[in-house]
C-alpha cells in the first residue's frame, strides 16, 4: 500500500482527499455513510460573522453535467459555530477546517480572529468569491488589489494555516494567486464555482431567484483542471484542486496537473460515500503504477 499522507504547508493530511465547503455540511451529516476519520480533511460550510438566511427559493437548479446554486452562504454565524458545532466535531480524527466568508474586510478579520481560539481547527479557507459591499458588489477575488487586501488583513490576525479559495471568474487566475501568495497565503484552493444561469423556456423566467448562480459539477472540470495547472506553474505554495471531481481518475488528473490535494463537492450529493471510493481509487492507482507515495504524482504531467 502506497503512502497517501501529504502536507499542505504545516497542515498534515492522512490522504489528499478533502471535502468542499457547502457540500458536506459540518461532517456529522455524513457520519452514517462514511467513516469521517478516513477523510484527509473536512471543510465545513461557509461561516460568516453574523447569521445569514441565504437567498430566496428556488436557489438550486440541475444543469447538463452539473448544477447551479445560489444558496447565499446560509449559516448561523461564527459564534453559533463556536458554541454549538465545534464541540461536536473537535474530536473527529481528521482535520476540520472552517470556510470563512464576508462582505467587508472587517467581517473576514473578525471571523478569523474568533476562530484563532479553537485548538482543533488547524486552518481556515478564505472564500474571496464573496461580493465586497464597499466596492459595489465586485467579488474580492476578481481583482489582484482587493484579493491582496483581504488576505493581508486576515494574515495579520490569523495564526494558523491560511488557505485562500480562488474565483475562476477572472481573466488571469495566476495573477490573483500570486497576489495572495505575496500577502501570506499558505496555500490556494481552486476553483470556486463559475458564474452561470438557467432559464425556464415555458415560463420565460430565470429558474433561480437570483437569476445567476454558481455552476459546479463535471461541466466545470476542464476549466478547473486548466486553471490548477496554470496556478501550479506560477506559485511556490501548495495548490488544492477542485471542480467536477467525481471519481479517483478525476482526482489523479488534478494531482498530475500540480495539485497537492483535492476537494470533492457536487459528487457528495450524488454518492455520499464518494470520498472513501476516491481514497481507495488513488491507492489502487499508485500501487498499479508502482508509486511509493502520492507525492510522486504531484505535478508529474508529461508534456
């Protein structure tokens, strides 16, 4: 059996399989289906400084080879997480990471500061695809300047590993990655969802209440794979790949492109045991190709 362990900065994972924020709840929701301790890392749903109700229904739509969502970061706020969720997940034998979101830099900073005190949370994932309300709604992650500003501010107050989740809705994602690396990001994860929409031709109306939403699933995989490969060439920090990973073969492709670890998102809705199947599939692939360690395939694409 090959060595599946991997380090993402100071973060030690027993294997490179992580769950994508917003697709795995707080982990406990899946405990009847999988042994949570086998998963390399669980990233819990997006957490904000105050409770959010999310967007009006309908806020999800199935699309060819994927799905659109406009849930709107519905959560009960960081204090609720600390007081009610953290006690139930802190003893799970794997890494638990909190995805942090906000509408202003101050909100990101305040949320990150509160999470500093949690000993069993070794990292946060900064979601910079959120709209910056002080800049007219443009997402933090769509400009080098705003991405750098929010990462710099959070890095100043947050002591543990800082993962920055990048938006694909940009001209050159490598520039954004370099900008956040320069301000202290320990690693980057990509891609977040692509902006899309769906229309009901019979009613002649948008299907989502918000008109547009985030596209995920197999449809985005070729774009995600390309962006991971580009960013891995550009930065020196670890890259975590996600976007349409449905099986072990998909995961291996991302690692060959340069990802040190991967996240599984939409596939969790289809098969709640998919994470374990991907872990086993990666191990089988490594054995079949006589690799001793999963690190042997990171960036090993033959060009």
